[in-house]
């Protein structure tokens, strides 16, 4: 088998030209092979001297599939490393994009043979490109190839940097939508957490803000999907779906209005509203694979969160019992379960039969919650200012007032 040997004597491009020609003509007679290899090497040298980089890439890619399929991965990767580096020599962004397209078009058609190698070549090509949009196109191509080649686990780590990528690429809203939806599906089908997939689904839906009704209609199915995924998720207790235009359109939709109402109940109502809704819409639960018992469990926790967010600090056990529709001996179980899910921080006062809330996750964090947060920050700011002023006054009088000793700011 032909092996690519790197030396310091021969130009890398000519070495690749010789290697690929040797692979292409390996089964021909010695005389024919030698003549063809010499011709290809001479043509490659002339193209390089004349700076005709796009034509040189085309020449080196002539036997690319044979190289990928019939040579060791190390040699194949070295060959394509030399070829992709030629993209950096392009005389214009358009020429660079055309060269990149040539390379990607040769690498991606075969998704079953050495998919990991082909994906590495695509990402090497991505790193060579300077054009942000060209990088986006290459990344999207890599994602599509990973899906078709069933090697999505090789691209999922890059999704963590998506915000930085999007800032660099500066792509249109429509392109973001396609990318977000593709990533959502990859994460959903892979081993990633449901929250990762859900977060990209939210990003997808968020791109429909400010769109007309016709465009919003394109997001109906995914909006329903987001609602159902949220309701099913046992570890998600907060979302902003009710503020999204793509979701709000479902409220008056003849087909999907009940799904929207279900979301409203989980985010704004309590268990009694859920039980009434479930009794009136049994087919909805069957059609979307919702398990009533699992929904009751989540709805009890959501109801507890609703109680905690509205309480000043303390909630009587009896209030929790009535809201969650449980027995006296189950109240503390649900408080502990709420703490375990990190939905709230609290301490139980068994003697006085109430729970003291120190922190709670808001089911919805919209304009009302922002207003409340601003009010709390204003109070904290005023408290800090008062303490600072008191300390300064005390220093001026060479003493600290007794009233301030051991004072804690809440």
C-alpha cells in the first residue's frame, strides 16, 4: 500500500500530488502509471507557480474518494490537511468559499466509510477559513454529515460554544432557526440531558418574536413540542414559554388551544385546576403520551412553588395539605421533595406546623417578577445606604452605636 512520507526536500503540495496520483494509478501498468504520475505532478507544479489555487485543489481532489477509502487514516488526514490549507491562499473570499465547497463536496457524500475521519477534515477546513459565513456553512455541513453518518457525539461538544459562534458568524434569523432545530433534534436523540435539548428548542422558538402570523404558523408544531416536553420533564419547574409569540399563538388555535391551557395551568395554577382539566381532556393526555400520575407529581411540586413564591416567609402545613390534596402525614414528604429538586430552600418547623421559605424558584419569570426584583433591590440598596451612613456617623463620633452591633442586613 502507498504511504505518504513527509520529507523536508519536496514541497508538501507536490508530495500530495504524487501520492494521490500514485493511489489513482496503482493498478495500471508501471509505464502508464509512471507517465500519469509525472504528468499530474508537473501540472500541479505549474498551477502552484501560477497561483491558480482553485484549479490545483480540483486536481488534488481527483482521486480523493480512493484516498479516503483505500489508505490509512493518518495518510488521508495528512493529504487533506495540505489540500485544505490551500484555501488560505485564495485571492478573494468568494474563491475561498468555492475551494471549501469543492473539498466538502468530495468528503461528505459517503457517510458510512470512516465518518469520524471525514468529520475531522471538515472541522480542519472550518479552522482554515477566515470568512465568518463560510465557517457557518462548513459547520452546518459538518452537523448534517454527523447526523447522516451517525457520529453526532463528535459534534455535540461544540454546541456549548454556540453563543460565541453565532456572534462571529452574524447569520440571518432564518439560518439560526434551521441550526437551532437541527441541534435540538441531535441532542434529543443523543445522550445529552433533556434540558440541553429544551434550551435549543427555546432558542428556536425565540427567533419567531415579532414575526407575522404566517411565519408564526411555521412554529406551531415545535411550540406544542416544547410545551409537552416541559410538562413531561420531572426536573424542570420554570420556563418562559408563555412570553413567546410562537407559543402564545396556540391560545386561540382550534387544534392546540387545550395544549396551551395545560401549560398555563402548570405555570400559573394549582393542582385543583389541573385535575379539572385532565378530567375534561383525557384524549389530550393519551395523544401526547402524558402519564397522569407523573403529571400529578409535577403539578404538586409546581403548586408548592406557587405557594412559596406568594408567601412572605412562612406557609402553614394545612395550606400545603389543601393545595396539594395530600394527607397530614404527607406534607413534610412533599416539602422535602421540593427541597431535593432544588426548587426551594426551606426549613420545617414541626412544632408550629409551618415551613419557613428562604428561597423559591419562580415558575414564570416575566415582567411582574422583574418588577418585584427591582423593588427588592431598591430596598436592599436603601438598607445598605442606611448602614453605611450609620457607620460613618459612628466613626465621626469615635464609636459604634450599640443598636448596630451584630446587625444583619436581610
